[in-house]
């Protein structure tokens, strides 16, 4: 997977802590892991909201679709 080089500004104490945990050349690794985790959480929340929305309207959707049953036949392209 291709990489993109960024210029990121962080507070010095954060960078010092990252380097203490990951080594002086581990800042990129740490940031990649942190971003991956944050994006996964955000996507999970977004999908959870969509699923809750679909569930909330499911009964209404089924009721509406049943109104179209008489119009749907095997002979007709739907």
C-alpha cells in the first residue's frame, strides 16, 4: 500500500512519550496505529447509527412494500 508523507505538529511532551514507548524512529508506527484505531471506531459508530436507523423504520418499510404486492407479477420486470 502506498504511503503519503505528512508534516504533523504535536506537543513536544506527546512526542517524547511516543519516542519513550516506541523508540526514536517509532513515531510513524504509533501514529499509524492510533489513526487506524480511531478510524475503526468512527466507522463502527457510523454503521451502528445506520443500522439503528434501518431497524427503526423497518416495520414502516415492510408495510409500504406490501402495498406494492398486487403490482408485482412474475410476468413483469421489476
